[in-house]
């Protein structure tokens, strides 16, 4: 790991002591702190007035019981979370994750990242995150509905268009948002469109929101390529995952002339040298909700059970599945296979050791999730704007706004990295630019 600036060591140690066992949260905090040395050197008041310390303490953490009944009539029990991390820039904003691995440490790492990501978009949104250890996999639509209704029966007290606006994440897509919005509407007797984003088109949703995180990821990489007079044309790309982010990243790569040759799910990965047939992936994942191994069986291509998708040689690697999915060994393999760009569509998919391999490499460029995947939340904020003005924008207009936002985030990362003595470092640029916007707002508001 990179050595922390002396002045930040005790703050970091304190975060670890105050949040025992929350290893993903510690990792996310450390990654930001590793970029902040030049900031505290220039502006020691961020430490002296405990802005950095306050940023690491959520404004509010809500943990609740979620009982529901399965199709066999058995009562099931899950735990729900919402961490309202920072509202200096706007209402808390960030997704809900339904996955058996969810616990407070995961929600806090995601919420912490979200603060800086949301700041980077330049839009008026604070940071929050939530979810449950509920596993939607293998559950019927009726079971998922009963779970979502029970989850919202508690969550509704804490959210609102001016307070906290959740969206989707792993395990939460259009179906789940629909069930939760329906329950919110019943309980509150309010058609408050702006309370959730990722809604369906026709009842308050925004065009491009479904595609936004994947498209935005690829727009960001397009800017990275343009910065060295390059393009996606003819590039070999590997995308991990086969969920919302991965699918629309693949779609945009193909539109821009690249070829995606591998995708994965939590059981294994497929390699299709002719380029992934995205219609088939969409059918398997979005309609049938089946496994990616079905793709290999139906197309007669290779399927590797388990294993590492990063063994597949590529020019550009887009980790779009989950945290810590790309470790040091995988990073070394990517480097030795000639990979030139790693851009994180997922949140914190690269381990700190992998990031060190990338940043020490003279050619490869690495860009972190909080910048690369910010297009999702940015388009959620555009959905909120449309809801507030009772308007709906065209696909083309919304997509153009997304592309401009991603270009601006890209440029602001590079400009900030330059200003703070880390030229070319997207990680430093993203962390510092996001941090400064939030820190200055907090400072202006007194001791909050
Ligand atoms: P989905 O649930 O739609 O898809 C997740 C994908 O990742 C699935 O293919 C899943 O496989 C795979 N996956 C999940 N856990 C693991 C694991 N432990 N090992 C290997 N593969 C795994 O989620 P999203 O596409 O929405 O989210 C993907 C990532 O992007 C997450 O890190 C999320 O936080 C981040 N993100 C999402 C945004 C959004 O708008 N949706 C916005 C910004 C970031 P399987 O089906 O087998 O579980």
C-alpha cells in the first residue's frame, strides 16, 4: 500500500477503530486519503476544522428488520440498510444493493465513494447508499415483490425527493424499483416521482437511465483514448459481469467500433472471438434471468467455470461486476498481455495491490470507478430534473447531456491532477476534485 501522509495516519487509524471489521469501508477511505496529501499541505484547515474526519462519519445510519413471506408460506427474515452519508451538496443520492454479501461495511464503502462521485458530476446531489442481504436470485416475482414491499414499509420514513433519493445497484433493477415505488405511493398517498430513480419509462423514468452507467463508462474511456489521439476502433475489450452496467458498456463499445470478446457472471466467463452477441446476452440475463454458461452452450463458444476473466488478452479492460474482483495477479496478467487501459465500471473492483501494479506501469492508464461510472448517478439526477419540471426529454438529448457530463468529469480529473502535482493520475484527480467540492460546501455551512 502507498504510505499515507503523516497528518492523515491518525485520522485513518481512528476511522478503523471507530468502524471495526468494516474492511471494505476502510479500503475506500484509505484510497481517498492516499490522494489527499497535497490537499492538506495546501489547505491544512480541512484537517484542523475536522472536515476530513467529519466526512468519514455518516450523517445517519439506518438498520432495520425486513420480514416477508415466501411462496411456501414460510416467514423469511432479512436486514435492511440505508446510510445517509453526506448532504452538503444536495439530498442523499445512491443506489440500493440486494445481495447476500451486503452488511454495514459494504453499504458504508459504497456510500463513502458516492459522496465524491456525486460531487464530481457537478450536480446538486449528496451521497448515500443502502440495500439488504436479500438474494433475489432464484426467487419468484411474487417473492421479490413481497420483499420489496416490506423493505419500503420501513424505508419510506427516511426518504423523499428533498431528503434521500435511492436508485438501483446490484440485484436492484427496473422490476425492484417498480415494486418499491408502488409501495411508497400506497403508504404515503403521494405520487412523488422524484423519490426514486431508475423508474420505468411512462411512469416517471428517464430515457437513457438504464444505459447510463455502461454508456457513461465507455464515454469516459473514449475521452481517455482521445487524449492520446486514439479511439475504440479495432480495440479488443474484456468486460466483467453481465448485469446492467456490463451489458450497456458492451453495447456502447460495439457502437464505437471496439470488439468485446469476453463477459462473465459470478459462476464463470465466456470467450467469443467473433464479438459478444449482445441480443443473446440480453435475452439470457434480462429476460430469462439465467446463467452466462447458457450463452456458451447456445453459441458453441468457450465457457470457463470459475477462473479469471482477466486471463483473456485485451487492449481495454472494463471491470463491471463487483468490488475486489480484480487482484494483483490479474493486474499483472493484464499488463503482460499488453492492456493499455483499465477503467472501473463497477465500484472499487480493483484491489489496492492491483491499482499499484497499474499506476506503476509506464504505459497503462487506470481510471477509478468514482469517475468512470458516475454517468449512472448523473443520469439519475437528470431524471430528478425531469420529475421536478414534469417534463421528459428525448433519448438523444439525454444521451448528449450524459456524454458532456462524462467529458467534463474526465477533463476535471486531469486538470485537478495537474494542479496538485500528480499529472495524468485519474485517481488523484477524481479524489481531489470530488473532495474539494464537498469540503468547501461543508466549510461554508458551519460545523455540520
Ligand atoms: P447487476 O446486479 O445488474 O449485475 C452484477 C453483475 O456482476 C452480474 O453479472 C453478477 O453475476 C456479477 N457479480 C456480482 N457479484 C459477483 C461476484 N462476487 N463475483 C463475480 N461476479 C459478480 O449490477 P450492476 O450492473 O448494476 O452493478 C455492477 C457494478 O456497478 C457494481 O459494483 C455497482 O455498484 C456498480 N454501479 C452500478 C450502477 C448502476 O447504475 N447500476 C451505477 C454505478 C456503479 P451474478 O448474476 O452471477 O451474480
